[in-house]
C-alpha cells in the first residue's frame, strides 16, 4: 500500500530539478559527533527493545488483555515506526562526511514520521478518554469500552493519521525544488522542506496550520478536558486509598502526554517563516527519540500489572 502511495506521489517528480537533499544533521558541532552517535544508538536500541517488550507482554499476558494495554500496544507500535524512520538515517549522517538522501527517500521518511506522529497524538486522546471512563464510570467501564469499540477507535486513529500523512507528503511532491538542497535538520520535516521550495507553498502552509490546530491543539484540549473530569472525580472520593489508586492508574499516561505535547508545541506551533533549526533539532529529539525510549520505562516502572506480567515471563524463562 505504501509503495502504491509513493508511486502515485512520485508522478510529479519531474517537476523538480533536485533529485536528492543533503541533511545538515549536527555537522555544525563536529566535536559532538562521537557522543551523539553513542547516545542515539543507545536510545534507539532501548526504544526498540522496550517497545517490542511492551507488545510481547500485552500479547502473551492474559492479565493485560484490557483496553488500556491494547492502546498501549498500539502506542508502542507507533513509537517503533517513529524512531525507525528517523534514527538510522541520523546515525548514518553522524558517521559519514556528507549525509545525502534521495527525493523519494526523503518523502518516505516524511510519510512515516507524519503518520506515526499524528496517529500518536490521536491515540493519546483516546487513552485519556479510556482513563476518564475507567475512573469516572468504573461500573460501566467494561460495557462502554468494549473490545469492538476499542478496535474501531484504534482503526480510526491509524486511518486518520494515514490520510494526514498522504495529504502532506502528496502536497510536498507537487512543489519544485531547484536549490539550495541542504535541509537544516537531521531528518526530512515539513517546515525546513517548505523553506527550500522555489514554488508557492501557500496551500502547504495553510494545511500544515490546519493539521497543527487539529492534531495538537484540539487533541490537547480534549485531553485536558478528560483529565479535568478525572481530577474532579478523584477529589470527590472520600477514601485516601481510593484517591491514590485512581491517580496511579492515569499517572503514567499523564507523564507521557506532558513530555510529548511539550515537544510538539515547541516544534510545530509556529509558522514556517519563523522556523529555527537549532530549536527544531532539540524538540525533535524529544518527540522522535527520547519520548519513544521513555514510554516503555514509564509504563513498566510505574505500572504494577506490567511489572507482574514481566515477572511471570522472566520466571517462566528461568525455569
């Protein structure tokens, strides 16, 4: 399916004179190359192993077959796609003198990154709603969050993210790039690519702002609304133990949301004309590398059910 989408989008490739781009990466800091290579490689391995472990735990542990962990499994899959579309190429750029990427490779990277990032924002909102139902309507949780509804919500999240990625990648292939060809980033992203175009980018900029408003703005407000209701419900509880248990069920998700949205606001809630390469690189590291690495740690270290499932699996291996 992806090959078909990319083939359709590459029909307009003959409109551009640039057949490849140069990713600037971190070339302005040559003294940090070895340090960054070690950090990126370590974080990538941790992100892969951590998220694969989450998927394996949820798949093979019957105690984790509930809506919260089903959505967590989807989140882990999105994190794997996100890091795998960014870090391998970034590592190549750190160990080579010149880091070039073909036009098609750049569009593929943009497609998968946009798909995973936009889908993750939607999924975090769905997960906030799941916690809202669990805490505010505990007696009706099983009926309201049925397996059929959870499956439908996951499919909608992936589909909307896919449509968003197709639209932005397709619009990008319609632009003409006639030089310069240096992308002031360590991966292909919409703002730096728009700055390199020698054709009008009005439609791209408008749709980018619309997407930012929907995926970051509206989803952030919906998440805040869910947690506002959750906090109000917790404060009405009379038992201190009940309050502690209720808060513990959503604290991990709240930490993940805080880290992810902080980086997204810094990276995308600004027009392309005010794009800052240095700021974008730092914030991109947060949401494309650090967040996927921390998510499994946050959910395993702070979640009793996940730790118990991990303990059971480790015990079975030891026997």
